[in-house]
């Protein structure tokens, strides 16, 4: 989110492609660790019920989606967790809460 939106907004310059690639590699590593260390084989981060930890995490993970980076693609465990969070919160409320993030390019 920061490399594709905030840095160019403040500097007036796009992030160099090699720096963006570095950021994307770091994101991929972080997502793998999130799946392996936090989600493991659980429905939610803490266990079988949604918690504040899931809500905070999903807000952070929706930011790359808002700039066109589908971090859930090719990550079935992460995708299923997102669907469970959406279902627990309610799809309408979920998308209402993320409306600004998902439309950041229009702002």
C-alpha cells in the first residue's frame, strides 16, 4: 500500500521497479509466515471463532488488494480464512468497512 500509493503521493515519483520487486518479495515472505505461524490449520488466528486479531489482520491484508495486488490468489489457505472472516462479519459490512481501501485508486 505504502510503496504504490503513499510514497508516490508524497514524493510525486513512482517507486522504482526494483524497489517494488523487493517490497513484493518481502510481502510474499510475510504472507507465508502468517499462514504457517498464525493460521496453521485453524479457522481463525486464535482458534475456531473470529477475534479482534482476525479483524486487524484482514484490514492490513486488504490494503494490497486495494492497489491491485491480489495477495489471496494462489494462497488457498489465506483465501479460505478471508472468506470465513467475511462470513463472520457479514459480506455487506465487510465490503463497507473496506470500501475506501478498495477504491483508493479513485481517490
